[in-house]
C-alpha cells in the first residue's frame, strides 16, 4: 500500500512542477473549473429542474472535465482558423489557449444570458 502512495505522491509532484513551469496550464485548469461550474449550473437550474444532481459532475474534477470538454470544442475552430490544419502540436495549442478561454467564456456568457432571460418564461 505504501508503494501506491509513493506513486501518487510522485504524480502529484510532477503535476505541481508542470503547473508552476507552465502558467497557461494552470489558467486552463482554473478557467475549466469555472466554465464547468457554469455549465452544471445551467443544466441543473434551467434544463433539468427538480432532478437530483450527478455527484460526479458536481465534483471539482467533474466540473473541470466539463470545462475542458467545452474549451476543446472552442479550441478546434480557433486552432484551425489560425493554422489551417488540425495537426495539433503542444506549442501551437499554447499559442491559442488564451483566445480559446476568452472566446469560450464569452460564448458561455451569451448562452447563460439567453437562459437567464428566457428560461423562466412559461
């Protein structure tokens, strides 16, 4: 059992090292959580009212995963429009990650405003 803890600690240390040397990765994870949090809120408040929440999606990793999926969907057209190919390279992804976060949050704001304005009308 101590071997499993050693591996987990090693992975955790490598993750912390990566996040501290690549600030954009930390920004992506942070904004992915906020984005996922907003998507979960929109779904539970406006689309599936009176239902129990999904414990996996409502957890920190779940909301972060939802946000990452959202930003991936936003990143593909931005990446293609800039590089005219879908051959993903890490350095190129880092070049478009900030515009992806901004565009993704703006689109999400529009969706949220739509649901906030029209969602309660019956």
